[in-house]
C-alpha cells in the first residue's frame, strides 16, 4: 500500500510476518507471551508500589530501581500488546504512523535501560567505595539528574535512528519481523543502505558500550574494595548488595554483545527477532523477579504490605 511521489514510494501501512505462520504455534505463543506480559505488568507495578509505600526504600538504589521498573513497563508496552494482537490476527498490518511511533518508543526506552544500568553501577560504586560520603554525594538532585540524563540519551539516540530509518524511500511494505525494528525496516529501502547501517552500528555501539565501560569500571573498583575487607561475612554482605544488579547487567549486556559483536550468518534475521523478543518480553519480566527474590529489603517491604492487607 503506497503512493509514488518524485520516484519515491511512501507506505501507508506495513505487514509484519511475525514469528510463525502456523496457527497452532501462534495460539501457543499467544498464551505464553500473555502470561509473561501479565507477570511483567504485575511485577514492575508491585516494585513501584513497594518503593513508594515503604520509607525504608527511599534511597538512591531503590530510586534507580523504580526508574528501571518504569522503563521496563514502557518498553514492554511499546511492543507486547501489538505482538499479542497480531498472533491472533489474520491481517497483521500496522499503519505507517504507528510503525514510526513503535520504533521510536521501543528504541528510546530500550536505550534508556542500558544507560540506566550504567548509572546504577555508579551508584553501587559510590555506596561500596565511598560509604561515608555516599548520602552526601548521591543526593536527590544528582539521582534525578542521572535518571533524566539516561532517559534523554535514550530518546535522543532513538530520534536519530528513527530519522535515519524513515527518511529513506521504501520499495516494499512487508517487514520480516514481529515489530517495527530498525534493520528490518531499512531492508525495505529502494536505495543503498550501507551508510545507514554504519550509523545504526555506531549508535548501537555508543548505547551499549559506553554504559558497559562504566559498569566494568565501577565493578572493578567494587571488587578491589571487597577484596580489602578482611572478614568473609563483611565481603559477603557488601557483594550481596550488588548481586541483583550484576545479574541483570550480565543478562542484558551479555545477550546484546554476543548478538551484535558475534559473527554474522544467514540466520541473522531470525537472530534479530530472538534478541528483540528477549528484550521486549523476557527482560522486563525477569528484572522485577531478580530484584525482589534476591533482595531482603524488597521482600520485607512486601511482607509488611501483605500484613497490613490482612489486618
């Protein structure tokens, strides 16, 4: 569906090939992803409520965790509802403006999460390596500024990628993906996209590797500080404050670096789908579970709320 204007084709809608053409598989995936989506919503909303209601959680670490939960909610909602609807729909189309909005918002919140994980690593570094000055350094305005900067960086990067992607003339309107994703849309172009791919790669490198370097620097200093602690219980207690964040960081950065810095193959398109699915459905669901199940303070806040509800 398109119209010609000065030798350029502009699409009014796109058709998404999705994950499978088999009806039975689509129904099974719908049930699975719906359950995961509901757990994502419940888990992240619960984290936000617990941090809001329990004054003991009004610290920089939990402030950043609440922002992470908010970002996860927004990122999941930018893709998951449409994915679920298309799994049960025979007409898997998406209007042009919705495609642009989906690509922009998913990239914005996805990029913001990487920057936010870097800021959370810096917060853990300050807590472990400068405990006496932690509350003075990590004051409210700095935390708010870091969180705002992470969101601004994610949205600015997304705006650049969206402009690079949708300024090109398109020859086709069938996207081999379950969502409007940058490389999948670029493949529809009528012209050479080598420059665009380079720009997307540079953008991805900055969004992924800059926070990754900050995480590596922060945890190198944290490990050095932990090793200087003589008592084993002391080392265990300090390291325990970092394990949840380390788990999430390893999961997010590990999957991305392996995918985008690993060798390319003919199956790279399917690989892109799996990575996008991992970040859109799996990661937002696992993050609140990791931070709640491995965090004594969050579990204590949950028990406190449940006790109040029983009374």
